[in-house]
C-alpha cells in the first residue's frame, strides 16, 4: 500500500492560543486525511485542509488575516502539484478562501498568478461571494501595533518573529501524487500592495516528482532564497528530513527566519524551523502527531 500523508503548519511565529491552534490544525489534517483515505486527490485534501485553517481565525490566513498599514486585509495563496501545475493569487481582498481562488487560477486560466482587483474580478466571475475577513481580534492587534509605529510612512517593521502565522499544507495521495499549498494575510502593517513569498512559485510553495514543500516566515527573505524550491531541489538526492535540515541550515546562515514543511516521494516528512516555535500537525498512515 502507498503512504497516505498530510502535514499542516500554523506558522512559525510561536504558540499563542495553543488550544485554538491545536483544534484548527487537528481538524485541518483530519479533513484532508479523510479525503485521502477515501481515495481522493492530494489537491482536494490540500485545498480543503487549508480552507479549515483559513476559517479558524487564530491563524494569519483567510478570516483572521492580519491587517496591513492602512487597515486593509490583502491575502496571498498558492497551490502546486507534482506534475508542475501552479496557481496563485496575490493581494486579494474580500474572499473567504484565497486557496480556492488559487486553485481556480491553476485549473481555469492560462496563468500562474492573478493579483489585486484582477484576482478579485476573476473570483467573482467564478461565483466566489463577498466575505469580510477582518475579525475584532485582529483589528485590536492592528490598533495596538499601529500605535507603536513611529511613522505612518514606510515603517521599518520590528518584532517580525511574532507575526509569522502563514499556514501551509502538503499531502500525498494513494497514487503517490503530492500537492503543496500555502495561504497568508502577509506581514502585519505591510504597505498596500505588498506581496510576500506565499504566491511566488518556488518561494512559498513548490512541488515536483521529488516532493512538495510549503514555507512560512519572513516573506522577503524567503523570496530571496527561493526556499521552497531549494528544499525540493535537495530532495532530488536526499530524503525529506535531510533536505529539510539542509534547507533550514542554509536559511539560518543567510538570516532568513522561516519554517518549512514537506513530503518526499517516499512519503517521508520534513518539518523544520529556525524561529522560536512552529506549530504543526500531521497524519501518516492513520497516525497523528503534532506540536503546538
Ligand atoms: N510568509 C508570509 C509573508 O511574508 O507574507
């Protein structure tokens, strides 16, 4: 029998609200694993698991996304399959499930990435309804953070380690087919129009026949290091745990604060970070393990 595997992370920014975090991650991988167990595809498993995380509100993705400098929520998401298909949205507003729109970009367009108003228009044409992703909790956090800023214009962000709450899921189905996906509200107080690593192919998400990876952390540095691609490239020669160690050692050397989850072609898992803590949960062949 082939391995059935699904792994999710809830960001590498620490373990606040552990109970809600645990509930969200466990539910996400359970929903995804049920699909895999019933012979469903890793694409469906990843999409549905990320939709659970996007609804959880504790994470920085979907409802409960962090607010940018002007108080707007702009979300990024991407999905990639082992056969090289890719879809992403950047700086999209007012949808409930950015990952769903990313999948629609992958399956219904000739493009890889749609952004801003164009992405939103496309989503509406696909029947995706208006949704306000701002929560009272995240508005309060935004107000507190904004009060600490010295300037209203191009702030140098600080205490970034508290803000890495991007979610990701990687899954392998009964055909050994791997899909990776990532979703985020970006970095708190980002400038309007800022796009992070999450929708950039090879930065936030990457998959090929050797494996699949989703990253979380400081987007600007993850883009510069193409961290997801780099990790999957290591998997050509090495198993997932070794590739994960090589990738996070590299990230540490170049001062890229990140967390990485992934699965290789043999169903082995990687789960590494160089931040204070990263919450994660996986189910492999019926056994669940987690950290949060
Ligand atoms: N890693 C998420 C972001 O920087 O936008």
